[in-house]
């Protein structure tokens, strides 16, 4: 077992700055599939977690504490927690030897997926089932957000062995993730999570 794997095992180094696995792709880029994959690999994974998780991480950032300091220290992998996704440079400094996975997909497909998500939220709001604020489709702003985030991550991690960019929607399967994490590929199929109910697979 290499030095990263030794440090990664929660039982070996339980303190909060041990290495973790961070999915730093924007939502609707396969983050739910990433989360499901981490759990199959035996990692304790947190996906989204709701406003409470987001506020906890934002408070740690504002106070200058390690970003994960208010969360369960046993969690190994994180996905779709916006202040985690977007502060990958801070995490890289605070959690040395962590692994970072930039999940991507064709940008037009991503925008279409987000638009359909908004439409579902609007319908749920009208039915009294949704209290969030993701209710307006803004393609121009989304496209700018996409390019800013993806380009920034690519520049920051250029040439780094701890970084992987992967399009899970392209069906690359287990190999890239398992190589990055130095784990054996499972015998089960790679998980598709949150398939779109109206059309082709749409992993969130």
C-alpha cells in the first residue's frame, strides 16, 4: 500500500486533515453516479447533504477553519457540495495528497439537464413539494459558470497526478477512478444514478 493509501484509511489517520476524495464537477455532471461508485468501492461518501452541510462548509471557510471541520471526519468522499466543489484550491492546501475528480459532460447536454431540473422544480413548487430556489433557467449565466469553473480547475491541476477529469456520461466506467484511487475495479457494473425520467440517461 503506497503512502497515500496509508494516509487515506480513516482508521490509520482519523484526524480531519487526512486525504479525501473530492468530486469537483458541477451538479448535473454525474455527481450522483460518482457518489454511488464511491460507496461501491467501500468509501464513506457524502452527496449534497442539504443546506445544513453547505452552510457548515461556508462557515468554516469564512472563519478560516479547515473546510470539512464541521462535518463527520469519517467521510472519505464528497460530491455536489457547492462550497467544496468550488474551493478545490483551499482543499488542496488543507487536505494534502487528496484526490480531485472533475466530472464533465458536453456543455449543451449539461445546460439541457439543468433546464429540465428547473422545470421539475417549478412543477414541484406548484404542488407544494419544493421549497428551494433553483427555479429559473439562465443559460447565459450557466454557460459562463461552466467555462470559468472547468478552465480554472484544469489550470490549477495541470500536470498533477492527483487529478482526474472524466466524463462519466461517456461510459468510461471504473477504470479511470480506480486507477486514480489505487483500488481494484469492482465486478459489478458502474452505477448510473438519477437517470432522467423523460429521456436518455442523465446522471446528476
